[in-house]
């Protein structure tokens, strides 16, 4: 074979291969480029905290990191048999039945994939950047959801709003390795896939495939986040409203049953949920709704229009009565705790443990504008436009926004969930507003030898440009606010005190945790308020009596009494648990010790009183002053370095925020 022939064949092969390259249109290439820039922006906003050091954020992510490291070291199956003896001393904690596997399994999987490809990352590296990855992926998911809702422009704007949403960034930034990373991605993806499964334009096989995929996404939420209940309720509400508005079709039943069926199969395999999860009120509602929809499908073919309307009303009535009857008979579990409080805000006021968590506070209207800026009124407008059109996607997204808005009003933490529909509906509302400005048609006319322009529809391009600039300027404060929030350090990097000392944040907690890791004996039992338990377990490697899992509320109350009683009452309580050390966190202005900062035990002590079942009036008099009982309490004396003989100070951090005391039971008088 000649050289020329070989070259000819090689050229033919290469030509054939090149024919398989995707040919992107100019419009598609532009969309991909813009989406790419949005993703870069999303990543930048989420990694800016690294300037203060690669530290984990908040409290719960440290627990998730610890579980991930355990899974990596011992295998996935070890998760299901692990009884952790370092937490909730002396009983310990059954990890599989008290936490979700979604986050640690996902982190372990990413770590092992990176290791397979030769990347030398630690598990902590993966945990630090996993939230950033999920934040970017969620932006891609909402792009497709927005594109299905209103076209490419809505998709791109939705992704942009999600990328710069302060509420979403707060839970997907560097080091916030927790359940919300997966939960928000899952909710967005369930909405995308489920709505595609009921799309009339798709083939039967595509509809089934999307329904199964939506079920897998729903299962991922079940395996990762307790707030999966919201996704369950949202889909059920959508089906009911579709029935009432007569937009329901048989495909809704098929897709809904498939999605929830696949999701429930996964849920029952999660030890924390199991088969008993199906007996909760929201899941019993789903099962009963599917049965009633099957009855509707059988009956409606034989009924006239008026009879069909009566049937729908009867089925909804039967659903409501049936669920409450099953609950009254004790056959299903009622919604309770913080989930009930979200639905009925006044129901949790009697629970001081729930009230002590800042994220559980109710929102006020100003919170919505502070968090979301101009996107909030744009989302309200977009929801109005969506309701006016009222097809499947518009109806679902409108319900998503309205319900998330209500629940965020009940609990400020849920602004995270609201970030999904607010980004989506704000993009849709903005797009609808811009249509008259960007789709302006002009025509030139010849009149008496002169050319004249006449606007046939819309408005002038100049006015359109002014409007676009106005909207952009209106959104800028939100972006700047997000950028400012993104520059703040993680809570661990700032030791929970967001105050600069020169050009750095206080290193007190990192110093204390490092000291405890290196100097306390392996069998040390450290007592602290429950907030710091995860830090002490994960970073110091020491056993604690309580942490953020709040699995034993009576033990948290017990710790509250230890802190708030005098030493003669507290020391026997500590000895009963073989506690060896006690840690307190007092945040005051080092430049002015009389000025207290509201971040440490110096403000949390009132919750210790209430959760401990003590009377706050014994510690604060009628004028608001502090009583002798407060100044005689263990927490007061330890915070101000006035310990009784049983408490020996063994470590004080740089700015005296964190203090560690050894308990000497032999010093009792």
C-alpha cells in the first residue's frame, strides 16, 4: 500500500469521525456560553470564603464529615451497623437510625471516583467543595426547568438568580457539607423530571422514563433530607389542584404513582425511615390519593359533566376525611414537631428547644426583601402571569412559589427552599416584562417621497434599553449583598464571632479544639452546650454528652440544669455521668469587656434555663436585672473565670472566648 493511499484512508477515517461532532447553532453556542459564565459565577461566590482558610462551616457539616470518613475507612455497609460511642454519652448513638446516608455516601463516592482517577484529595477536601459542586449542578437543573417553563431566556435568568441567591449560597458555600446540598438539587430535579413526565408532547416511553427518573430523584431526597416531606406535599397538592381545575389527565396518575412508588421503594431501604415512614400522615395521603384517582379513572368515563364535578368534590372530601379518620384511629402518625410548626406557626411556641434555634424563627416581610431583593416582587409578578396561563408547568411553579412563601413565613430557615421558586418565577416575570421591549417590530413607509418610521407594536428600542438598565440596577444591590455575604468566613474560621481583629478573625475555637485534641485523654468526656458538640467530636476527637442531633431532649435539659445551678448541685450531676471537662463560650468585646456580643453562652444561658425546666424569673428580676441565682450559677462563674474549687481552668483561648475546665471531684467541700 502506497503512502498516498494510507494518507487518503486516514483522511477518510478522520473525516468520518468529524462528521459525528455535534454541530451547535449560533444560538445554542451562545446559550451554552452564558450558562457556563453563570456556573463560573456560582462557583466563585461559593468559594470566596476560602480566603479565611479551608475550614468547615456551621456545626452539622462536621458530623457529616465524620460519618463520611468512617464510611471511607470501613465501607458503605459499616454505616448500617455503626453505634457511635463518642456522642450522647453514655448511651451513644445508632447512626443508621438517627441520620440519613445521602450526604456521607455521596461524599464517599465522589472521593473514591477522584481517587480512582489519580487525584490526591482528602475526604475533608471533598467535604469542603461538595456543596459548591451541588450548587453548580442545581443551577444547571433549574436552567432546564426554566427553559421548559418559558424558553431559553427564562432558563438562563433562573440559573443566574439561583447562582447569586444569598439564601441558596448560604447552604452551598465552601464547607457547608450538609443535607440541604442534596435536598435543593433533588427538589429542583424532581420538578423538572416530573413535569416532563406529564408533558403531552412526549412519547409514552419518554413519559415513563422521566417518571422513573423523578422517582429516583425523590428517593435521593428521602435518603438525604427530612424536608423531603415538602416535596411529597407539593406533588400531592399539585395533583389535587389539577383535578379541581380540570387540567388533570390519566397521565398524571401514571406519572404520580410511578414517581412516588420508586421514591418510596428507596425510602423504605433507609434505616431512619423504613416501612414505618409510609404510615406518616403525608405519605398516607399520597397512597390514599392514588387509590381515589384510580376510582376516578374508572368512574369518569360513565359520568356526565355535572356528575364528574360532583365526583371530584366527593373524592377530595373523602381524601380529607379519610386521612383524619386514620389519624384519629391511630393507624397513621400525625405531623408533629417542627413540621407541624411550619404548617401551623403557633404550634411550636411551647417548645424552648425549637425556639432556641435562630433558624426556626418566623420571618417578617422585611426578611424577604433583605434576602431576595428585587427578585421577590419579580417572582410575585411572575406567579401572577403563570396563574393567568395555568397550564401544567405554570400551575406547578405557581403552587411551588406560594407554598414555599407561606412556609418561609413560618420558619426563616425555609428561605432556602423558597430560593428555587423565587429564582424561577422571578426569571419568568422578568422575561414577561421584557417581551414588549425586546420584540419590537418596525416598518418603514414611503409617504410622499419621504421615509418614515412607525411603531406597530411594543415600544421604542430606546425606552426598552432604559427599562433593561433600570432592572439591572435594581438587581445590583442584591448581587453586591450576596458578594459581601460570600466574603464572610465560615463559622469555624471566625470562631463563631463575626468580628475582625485587625485583618483576621479570632482563632479561639480552632485553638481550643486543637488543644483538646492534643492534651485531653482519649477517654475524656467533655460537657458543653449542645451547639458545640459536633465540633468537639469531629475536630477534637473527644466524647460529648450532647450535640446538634438533639436526639435526647431530656439530656439537653440536664446539661442546661448543670450550667444554671450552683456548683454544689451541678457537680454531683456531672459526676453521675463521669464528665471530666467542661467548655464554655463567652463572647464579649475584648476592647470593652462590659460590651457583650450575642454569639456565645453569655446569651444562650436563658435557653439553658428554659430547656432545663427552670424558672427564668429566678434569674432575672422584674426590672430586667440579673439575680444572685444567676451570678452563683456554674455558667456565670466559668464564663468570668471565677470557678469554684471543683473547676480548674486548663485552657483559655487567645481572646478569652473559649475556656476549658477540668473537673476535680476530690476538691468537693
